[in-house]
C-alpha cells in the first residue's frame, strides 16, 4: 500500500492507493477516514487501482482553515483525479459521501 499526500489549495490531503487497472475511488463518511477501506483496497488491488482518501479534517489530511466551503472538497477531488491522471473512475461512497455522488 502506498501512502501519498498532495496539496489541494495549499492544504495537504492524504490518500492510500494500490495500483493496477481502472481506478476505484473510496470516499469515507462523516467520522471516518481512508483506513475504513483498507480491506477493500487489498481485495481489489489485483484488478483495480484502488484509492481511498482522507477528506479535509479527517485522518492524516489537514483541517480546512476558516469557514467550511463545500466547493473546496470538490476541488480536492478534482486535484486527486488530476494526480491519478485517469478520468475513468469508479466511485464508492459511504454515508454522506455516497449521497454526494448520487446527487
């Protein structure tokens, strides 16, 4: 498992990934973090590039400064897509993260 930190609008955001095949992105719910998906990353690693990230303020990602701006979370995800250089992602979300992708 590879641990990486990238800067998203000057805020370090952390994620784990195992690389092979199409990208599968895992998004944790409120109160969770990227480690909630460790078993799934390991199970999918032989067929997919499995990625689980910590949202701002969760796990090892830095907290946001100032008022919460939901647009910053979207920007973080776009920067992660750019980092992965692959726009053919499969999305798995838990709780409110899943709801965000449905709407």
